[in-house]
C-alpha cells in the first residue's frame, strides 16, 4: 500500500504549529502541543529473511542486519524478550589503531549510559567481547530521519522546526552532562512510534574538559565532513558549539534532502583549509533540493541559520543559550 508523502505544500501532512504565541511551544518538555497532527509516514518494505544467529553472553539473538560501516554493523535483535538495536564494533589487536578505537568505544559506552532523556535513544546494555564490543539500545522501527527523507523527499520548514526544537532540547541536556555529540545529522536521528525524534550514535562523542569547558583538538577528523564545524579543522580547541553548527547543517539537509551546502562548497575540506585565507562562509537564501527544485528559505529561517552557522565558534551560540534566549529567534516562535 502506498502511503502519502509529506511535501512542502501538502498542508495536511505537516505539523500543526501553535496558532498564537500564547500557546505553549514544543520546547523544554512542552512538545505535546506541536505533535498533534504530525506523522512521519514512512513507506516500508517487507524485511528480508535472514538466518537467526546463536545467542551471545548477553544473550541477544540477532535477527537481521540493519546497517554496516567500516568499523562494525547494527543489527535488529531480541534481548530479554524485546526488540533492540545492537551495534557491534569490530576490534583487532593487530590493528595499529586498536588502542585508539577501544578508547573511543569505551568513551561511547560511558557517555551513553549516563543519559536519560526522551529525545535521546535509550541505552540498555553494553558488552566487551574478545573481538568486538556490543552496545544495545532501544530499537526504533520507524528508522532514521535520513531514511524518512529518502522515502518521502525533503521536509517543509514546519516539519524541520518540529525536529529542531526537539534536537535543541536533546543537545542542551547532553551538553549539561559534559558530552559533545560531534556527529549530528539526519542519519543519527531516529523516529519513534509517536513521532518523537531521538538523537542516537555517540560513537564520536567526547567529554569536555571540566575546568575549561573546551576540548583540545586532536586533529583526528571524527564525524561527517560536511556537518563538521570549521574549528575542528582550523583551531586548537573547540566546545559544545560544534553541535550548534551541525544542527544548522542538519536543518539544511532536512529541507534539501542533500548533503548540506554541497553545491556551494563541494570540497569542504579544501575550503576550510584555505591556506591562511579568512573563512567566508555564506548562507544562501535558496538552495537546490535533491529533486532539482529551488528551496527558498523563509526570512526567519535564513536569519536563524546565519546566527548559528557562524564560522567563529566563539561568536556562535550554544544550544543552551538558544533555548534561554528563544524569544529572540523568530523562526523558533511561529505565529
């Protein structure tokens, strides 16, 4: 059965925003009012049959593979009688990066198990095995925001706003715990059954230095290139505002269905490493979508993007500051 797609002009399939500013906004736990009338309707395919594998020490039983990368894979599995997502990270002691990778995985485990927030995917259990580490989290059968975009096309601004407000809550919470995500993008945002969005994959997250609130830049470019803030390439230090930059890039990704700013800056690494030239990052007022249409940003959105996509990270607001001064951002306060 073919499900309806959310298109920018299909008003019946976009979130219902508050009609006046006196109504509660979906921020700081008040997202219920915005959820009425919204539904991420994903087209689904019949899952391929797969061989069920034996249980592990944690006794999770893998059902099928959901995705795979160079360092591991994610599976749908059964654990304690419920469906879960299991991320298995492969380890090889003969690998020259074994110690580094082990440290990063342990950091992910420590970071994720401390978090408890409705907009952060729930951590369930972790296990270190001789050749891999398994991280068990809640399974969201609706999949990721990226899968939704690929299925239905780019989102409209109001749906992007609905997602953005929840991500601001999640990031503000995570940052308050001293954790920087460093890989915010549509692929790492999951959709629950009740259309809540949840931040996932803390594989490249990092803990802030407690006193300085900044991190020393190791020059290991962990993360996704076109979502990475300039200071990760150019500066000796950075802080939680790298996630503010990535949030802005994710908004553009939602609205275009493409890697953010890939048309303006196809080789973002060379652009950032411009041999001493001053960084001039322009936010266009319109961009071309994956469907070939020109997407014009509304004036409030364009102003918001210009405020959070500031190349100088010391002039860029943190997510907590955005929430504290939310009334200053017209796009976050729709009529």
